[in-house]
């Protein structure tokens, strides 16, 4: 019996909406499915790259939530 693994790729658009593409692996085959629009395709190689491309092209979702940055508070103020 083949092992089944799942993962996801998520991105945000510039309005703060989250889009998720699920990747399901069964043996060597991977199925990619968008939770937002229902798009799906198969991929043997680089399924995460295909998922990112779909999110960019179809939903303009380019902000990676795992790459969060804390905005700086500005330059340091000298002590007097």
C-alpha cells in the first residue's frame, strides 16, 4: 500500500487574503489542488514550484506568510 503524505503552500495577496494550494503525494505521483478556485493538476517534479506559480498567476498572491518581517521602528534616538 503506498504511503500518502500531504503538505500545503500558502501565500497572501496585497489585500491580506490567504490562498492555499494542497499537495498530496501518493507514491511518486503528486496531486496539486487549489483550495480557493478548485484548480488541480498532477506533478512528479517540483510540485511546490507549480503551486507557487499558480498562486502568483491566478490569484496575484505573492506574499509568503512564513517569511514575516517585523517593520523597524525607525532610526535609534541618541541619549542626552
